[in-house]
C-alpha cells in the first residue's frame, strides 16, 4: 500500500514534470488507482498533511484528487461534525471552485459551521469570501430579476436570501469588513423582488416595477 509521503512525492512529480495533459491525466489516474479499493487508504490527518504540503509547494489540487481521495474523507469527517474538515472543504470551494453535487454544498457547510463554531476567524474569512461571491451572483441578472441557483428566486427564496444577508452582516461586523454597499444593494433588491413577484402580472417586468417604486 502506498503511504502518504510516497503518494505526495509522486503527485508533485506528475504536476511539476508532466506537461502533456493526456499524459498527466493518465498518470494521475494510475496513481489514484494504486490506493486501496473502496475507502481511502488515508486518514483525515493524512489528508491534512497532503493538502498543506501541496499548498506550501504551490501545487494544484486536481479535481480527481479532490473527488476520489480528499472528499470521501472530508465528507465522513463532516458527518462527525469535524470543524476542521468543514473548513478544508470550504477552502477547496473558495480556492478552486470545486463543489459537491450532493448535500455537502457550500450552503450546507456554512450552516453547519455556524452552528459548531460561528466565531472562528478562519471560518469567518472563508464565509465572507463565499457569501460575497454568492450575493454578487444573485444580482447578476438585474434589472430582470434575482437569481437563486440557475433560476429566478421565489418569494420564499427572497426571504431566505434576506435571512442569509443578516448572517453575512454579522460576519462582516466580526471581521470588521466593509461591505455596506453590497449589503444595502442586496437588501434593497431582494426586498423589491419579493414584493414584485405577487403582482408581476401588473408590470412589464421587474425593471418596470422598480421604476414605479422611485
């Protein structure tokens, strides 16, 4: 069985010395396949060691490594309310944009983290980055509407966004982060869109509704 140091050394060699994409993918697959079938051969502390070492060496964490080696351990530890595992998964989301397709979404991890340790500085910094990016995304289609996921928000989802915004305001206060402009903009448009939806048939779109409110 390959140990964490041999795995790490081989992975770094592939990332730093193999430049043909097809060859790199093939060698990554071979390396990951060399691990035990089924559950990962690594412990949570092994995963922490691997991730820290890669970060220190400025080596990218590939999607296959994240999905096949790292996430299985982090999911298991998250289910056991391991706060460090939650932060590591959020770090991967923040740094690489990797995210899970099942219950372990950014939203789920943030909610769980706020329950376990809402005042942890590192967690708050990760939360601020993820939430500010998400709020900017929800406003992306203005003046046509507010997004929630890939679709327009419902009334209930607008209320949820406003509640999440309250949480974000607390995060910013604890970090002394100046995001008043974003918070005020979101609060205005979330509230306006919530009020627009029940009467949308009376207007020629959300932009028309906004004009009537001025």
